[in-house]
C-alpha cells in the first residue's frame, strides 16, 4: 500500500490549507474507522484501549524520496512532495515500533478483535 506511510502527513497538511482541523483528522483517521468496523478497544485514547499511537513533530518537515519510503514496493504517489510535519514515533499495541526513521525488527502485531 504505497500511500499508507504518508497518509497521515497528507491529511495533516490539509489542516494548513483547508478548514480541516487536527481534531477532524483524528476523527476521520482513528475514531471513524474503529466505529465503522466495530473494532474492539481501538481508535481512541482511553483507559482499557490498545495504545496505537503516532507522535508528530509539527515543526519538522518530511520530504518524500525513494530512500525514506519504507513499504516493500519502494514507491509512493507522494515522491517529491514535502510535508510540514514529521512522524517521530509509532506505537502499536503499546510497543514502540518506529522511532526517528527506524522500524523495530521485533514482531509486535496482535490480532484485531471486532465487536460483532
């Protein structure tokens, strides 16, 4: 999925050029998918929920180039684009899996559960 790595940055970029707010981005990219697919204990930051979090530096730019594309396909429709934000850390299931451009080699995945 060549867009997934930079999709959050693209949405945050829209907060600078449209009426979209950061709160809208959280709603559209976190809350709504969890609600739509009835995903158990994900999509919100609250007690008892799985900690899937992304930390952003709003003062550091990200330029998309082949050397910083982490997907196996090694291309992105955003190549050549510079975003006004940068992802610094990613936590999945409460475990640090990405820090300052480096992915952890540990497998920390967990089966997603649904409220169905």
